[in-house]
């Protein structure tokens, strides 16, 4: 249950280069939630119909939203009260945050803090019975579908990149004959260090990393696998002479990892004299084998990037601070189907979505504190206002902290197309403002540490989740075991009976042996059985064929009975015991 996020807040324009809450006098100038009255007849969605086609009924470039609050995801309407007691999936997102995320949003665990227009649950796909439609799709049919590559063409080119080089008229929002947003440029051809290599043998700048899947919806047992890559700006990839150097790049990535995790990061031995930076903080320039985290500016304990990035840092053109990425940082995130081979579940080739984000500008701690203060004031003074994100489907949507988000999703034929404004607005809900996020992101802070396979720099198609131990929380509990203890089905909707029956007896007492397996192998929880994986694939494919993402993009097999169809303002959730993500 998420509070409405902040991409949004009314504050000084020098701080908010992207998002805001429009004043009443300005709202007519901004993209508006639309009930349908102002949408041209040829673009209207039949409110009675269960499906629609973007090719005929909806303008993909429209800035209107039919759902007035697309940033409040379906999981936020969950009723945590059960016959066996109260569950708490909310803490995974809404928790006592860590600076410089200054929003402590534990209050959202105990009450539905929605604006008036968000009291009704608009995610109608939650309430549909897909069993009959699923039964018409054979296992082989869905396996053939998820094994098809909808990212690369037969000649190895990137399908989307070729289309966006000369975008179709129906994708060109501003009609200037070119695509003004992100054009996919990752080849998913990773070397042993995790760097992506183009067909021409060049580094694309992307580096893939393995991480602990986020709790709940993002666990593959609930319908999807995903991967993430990070890319730092060009200067971070070049040495002092301005020449691309993978060692320099790896060192800068390790520095960023140390800052995000606030801990030391081991590295391959490097000569500090090459950079003029005491990386291991031992007081001399010598051979370093770790990045020592030691950042406390008030005590003049500082850190530095290396290579050209160091020069830019000294000039004030790029910045460094704990738990913040340097400006220009990019992430590429693909969401995929589940494949089944030899009875085992793994990541599929077919992509459901390609998600992209870029940090366009820097926000210091003072500015981030101000964003939160203004958000609190906004909620108090105007609790009924919906939140608006600045941007559009072509250039992406920008959130207050300086990041722009953009996405591509399957069309009804399974090919990737740009998301609409409303569909991307949905994505900003988790990235705009939740207590557990870190500079609006989550995955890199959860990257596998040094000592894991390839020190965590690898793709899931190279090695899956098998054999990875349950990570310890700050309180010493296994993270996934702790989540299961408070959410026995392993998801927000309480409908994953496969997980429930695997880990708990009929009286809801834990099966000690199963939890013991989980402690050593998180795939025991995170991967669904083959039968369930295929069912989830089929359920999602129905949404694709309908193109009904605005009604919900979760893989729902049977109607979800554990979510509210509507709530009252500040209605209590029933949760009494506040939990922490950390």
C-alpha cells in the first residue's frame, strides 16, 4: 500500500527541473487525467469493453490518463487482514528511510493515504477470470512464444533501434520526424567482467549485474524475471589522457558501489599513482585492492572518482555523495517471461518491457530534504490533489529528484512499442518516492557482493539464482525468510498458494526443512514450479493481446479477492505492527 509518490511537488523551479504539483490555475496547461469526456471519439476506450487496440482506439502519443492515479499500483489496494491474522507486505516499499531519502513513510503501512480520485481501485484486470482463455493456450504454444526474441532481428540488429531511427508517424508525438527519447543500444553480449560488447567489438558502456530480486511482485514466482544494467557517463570510462579504459571504468563503478552501499568494495589490484587518488585510504599512493568507503565532509573525509571523472569532479561538473549516483548515470531494465527447460524455470528470451532511466541533474541533501518537506506540506494542504509528472511518451517522464523514466512494452503482436504517457506514469509510482528506494532506484543497492560469481557482474542467462544464500537483514534475519514469515504466500495479493503450501503447514506453522533450504538457496522460494510458470505466462499474454495495460499488467489467473475495490480516505489497513525493510 503506497502513498501517492512524489514526482510532483510544488517548490522552487530551480530545485524541480522535472516534476511538480500543478496549481489550480496551471492545471489546464498540464497533462490531465481524463474520464473520457475530452478524448476524441476515435480514440476513446469503450468503458464496457475488456480490451482495446492501440492501433484503432487509443492514440499512443496522448498525454491524457484515463486512470486518474496510474502511479498508485494495484498492490497498494491489498487488504492485509486475513482469517489467520494480519499480513504486512507494505513494509517492503514503505519504511523508515535512510538519508538522503528523507521520507519516513511507515504511516502508509497503517492507512490508505490516497487522494480522493484514488479511492476507487481502477485496476480492473485484477478482477477478471482468465482460466477459460488460459485453457485455450497449449504449453508448447506459450513456450514457443516466450522463446521468440522480440529485441533482436535475425541479422543481430536491435529491432527497436531500427524502428526508432525512422519512427512510425503514430510514435512521433511532436511530428518532427525523429525520436527524441532513449534508443535501445545494449547488445546483451557480456564479457567476463559483465561489460556489454557491440557486434563491432566496442564497449557500449553498459555493465550488467546480478542482484537480490526485490520483495513481492518482483520475485519471479509471481510472474516475471528481470535484469538490470548500469552505465556511467563517458568521462567515467576514460583515463586521465581521455582514452577509454575498462580498468578506469571498473574502478569508478566500484566507487559508486561503495557510495551506494556505504561500505568497502574489493577490486582487482590497481596502481593509485596512475590516478593520484588514495583509493584504499591508507595514507600513501600504492597498489590498492579495495575502495575504502570514508565519506564525511564535515570532518573533511572525502572521496574521489578517477580519470576524467576526477577532473570534472574537481571542476564541480559532477558530484559525489553517499547513496547518490553521479549525474548522467543510466539504468536499463528488462522485464521478461518465464521459460521452462527440463522441468526447471529460467529467464526467457522474450521481453515484456524495456525500461530506461537517466539521472539528468544533481540534487544535494539540502534540496532532497526540501523536496520531502514540500511533499509533506502538499499532502497536508491539498490531500485531494492527484500527482502529475512532467514529460511525455517520447521524451519520458521526469521525477523531482532529477531522473527521467521511459519504457517500451509489447504491442498486440508481441513486438516492443513505446509506452503511452499513462503506462510510463505507472512506472514512476515506485521510482518517484518510497521509503526503501535509494536515489529513486532499488536494484544496484541490492547487487551481489564481492566473492559471489564474478563478483556480481553477470547476467541471469549466464547463471541463475540457484545456490544463492538468503541475505541477512540488518537485524540478522534472512531477508526472504522474514518476508515469508509476514507474508506466507510470498506476494501482496495472498494468492500464491504454491509458495504457501511449500513453506507452511495447514495450520500456518512453518515447515522448518523448507526454510532451511531457503537459507542456502533463494531459488527455492523465488522460482515457481513449471506448471505455474506456464500459467503465469499465459495470463500475461492475454493482457498483451488485449493491450489492456492501463487496467493492470499483473499476471492474474483467477479474480483477486484480497484487494479492495474501493477504500475510504485514510482508512486503516488493519496493520498494527510496523515493520522495517532494512
